[in-house]
């Protein structure tokens, strides 16, 4: 249930960030999508933001899709952390 609330808030943040052009709101929405488990929405928003903003210039020009890479890295980190939390058994209470 809490995951669903995070997704609703993320959609609201993404829309507001896109309408007023405030990019940190869009990145916060991308991070909350990725960490709440909505991997399809996280990757889709990452691809959309990469298409909207274009590829970076300068030192970061080798990263063609930085928002999508960020979303995938967060999803991978969440998956690894959840695997660790599920398999670890406390030694004592």
C-alpha cells in the first residue's frame, strides 16, 4: 500500500516537474519510482527524460542515457539489498 502511495506522489512530482520545467522534481520522481519497485515506470520515465533533455555534453558525453542508467542502477541496488535483507537471519532478538 505504501508503494502505491509513493507511485502516486511520483506521478504528481513528475508532472509538476515537467510542467514548470524544474528538473530536480523529475529526478526525485525517477528515484522514487525506481526505489518503490515500479521498474517499468522508472525506466519509462528515465527514457522519456533522456529524450526530452538530450544527451549531456562535456565530460559526461559518454553517458548517452544518464537518467535511464540511474534508474537501472537504483533498481539493481534495490534488488540486491532486498535479496540481502530477505536472506539475512538475525543472530539474536
